[in-house]
C-alpha cells in the first residue's frame, strides 16, 4: 500500500528533507507509522484521537494493552501490524 508524501529527517531533528533546493518526496509508510507511534492524542490537529504516545511508556512494560493500542491506532490509518515485539528496550512493529 505504499503511500507517497513529503519526507522528514527522522534520523535527525525531524525537519523536512530537502535535496537540490526542493522537498524530497518518497515512500512515507515507515515515516507515518513512526509518527503515529510517537504522537500523543490531540497532537495531530485534524485527527485528534490519532496517536499512541509511546514515549509515555519509557521504562514501563509494553504489555497487551499497549500492543492493542498500537494495533488500533495503526488500523485507524489503514495499516496492519503483523507483529509487535519489544526486546532489549527496542520496539519493533512489522507493518
């Protein structure tokens, strides 16, 4: 279902990616999933109920309730999480 959008520098400060003086446009699925996981509900103006707020889980368990919330939030944007794993403090979501 590859979606295309303006890309952000997610490895850096999250600013817009610019190349040769223009926006970089490309496959945005990974970017969208990351933004859904990181955003708190109410942070995305036109979709106030979208967002997992995963940073609030730092140091806490990623249990069934958190995994369920991730699944529901991703489904709300048309994605399906095939597998959600949390190992050695690394969250991996296979979409």
